[in-house]
C-alpha cells in the first residue's frame, strides 16, 4: 500500500530537447506585483548596447519563496563540494557596455 501511495505522488516531467539545451543568461531582473513575481533572464554581450530577454518565468509568491529556498540549499551544497563562491563588489545595475579585457 505504501508503494501505491508513492506512485500516486509521482509526477512525470517531460523535458523537450529544445528546452534541455538551456539558455545562457548573465543577468536576471526580478519584479513583482501583489500576486506574482516575474524573473527576466537576460543575455548581455560585450560592446553591444542592447541586451535581450532570453526567458521570462512568472511565479506565484509561494513558488518564488520555494525557489529562493531551493537555490540557497543548492548554493550551500555547491560550496561544500567546490568551495566558497566569491562575489566581488558590484554595482546594483550592470554596465550597458562591457569593456574588452583581452584580444584574440
């Protein structure tokens, strides 16, 4: 009977191939209203003054708080395995232009 209850609580999650590839973002902008959080994942490219939103995720406040907890838990696990993640001094807003630091 415990096995039957366990199967009832399982969710079959499908991961389409094009979604499994992922999307690279190096900036996230988060906004909220009374009923939802909106997270825009953005890719900024060096020397390009225009950045593009690559993905938008809309969450309920409850799911946003669960995501916050899950991220915190995973950061702790990551740091136990690989060492501390260092975050340098940053402006609250990213520069609109990267400056090249190397040449190829």
